[in-house]
C-alpha cells in the first residue's frame, strides 16, 4: 500500500535495500560460522617435553635425536608391559593400581618405576579461612586433628 507522499519506486527501493541488507547479514553469519568451525590443532605449539636420554639411546634407531612415531610406539608399549608386570607382582590388594605401600615395596626390591603411570593421590590439605582450598596432596603440613 502506498502512503501519501510516497511513490511506488520509493517502496521498491526500500524493499530492495532490506533484501540486500538481509542477504549481506546472512553471508556474514555464514562466513563466521565456517571460520569458527575450522579444526583446532591437536597440540599447542608450546615447549615440547624432552625425551630422557636413556629412552632415546634405547629406542631412537635412526639416531636422529628424536623418536619417530614407530619408535615412540615401541617405547610406550614397553613401558605399558613393564607397568603390567609391576602390577602383577606388587599389587597386593589387586585393585589395579599401586598404592603408596606397594610402590615402596617395589622400590625396596630395587625396581625402577616406568614413566607414564598414575601415582597415588595425596591427601588434600586443610581448608583455609573462609573455605579456601589448602595445598594439594603432598604439599604443606598435615591437617590438624579434629577437636574433641
């Protein structure tokens, strides 16, 4: 409907401007969606962990100073097998992990623990004033005994 003081071409211009604005906005949203959906790198480009010299000496077959995918896989498989053997031998309570006493028994027997296994969790420290967390397990003084 044409209002007073407007012409048919004026309405057509407004409709064309609305359409082009909406199309531009849609294209911008689509571009942003595709840009944000790009695959993220698997590992940040931060400092890389040093491979211990003993591991390099044993598994770096081509002697290039780093472990290839195959060399790394061989090192991980050997460590996994060693952890399984340690569990079989020292996991007294058969819970699938070594607690502090079981680890100490392995160390006392002269075993060298392979890298990569999860160690036992320490106890959390006492809560500070206003419920703040204390130091993590193994750090700081032991918690105070409960008041009687």
